[in-house]
């Protein structure tokens, strides 16, 4: 699976390494390209996953505001619900970043 902005791959991982949750594909943290994310100050807390960290996606001079998010420390019940720990995994806003097989 790949997360792509224009022609630039910002994350890439094997299909079995990603996690699909509520229509979003979450990539392992080590699959995200170095320098592709910059932490955003946008606050959000999911009732069942916990506190989110939004990220701006940076590709050259292009900055996609809040184009990605992660949950640095998910609730224990969230891991049980999904079937594995997805702390730190990164999902991308489909309106800004293309995710493809």
C-alpha cells in the first residue's frame, strides 16, 4: 500500500502491515517517509481510540494542513477492538492524499 501526494510516495508498507479502521488505512510509523510529517496543533480526541495527533503532510514546498493523523497512545480497549496495537500508526486524509495498492 502507498500514500501518495502528486507523484511523491509519503508512506509505503505491505498490505499485511497496514490496518484498516473505519475506512482509513493506517500505516506503521516506520513506513512514513522521513520529513513527510510535521506535527499540527489541531486538537481531537476520539471517544474510543483516545487523543489524536494531527500532522501536516509536507512534500517539497507543498504543505497539506492536517493531512494525516495518528494516535500516539491508544486506549487499551481500542487495541482489543481492532485486534492489535496501532499506537503511532498514521492515517491520511483521503481528500488530500491518495492511498493505493
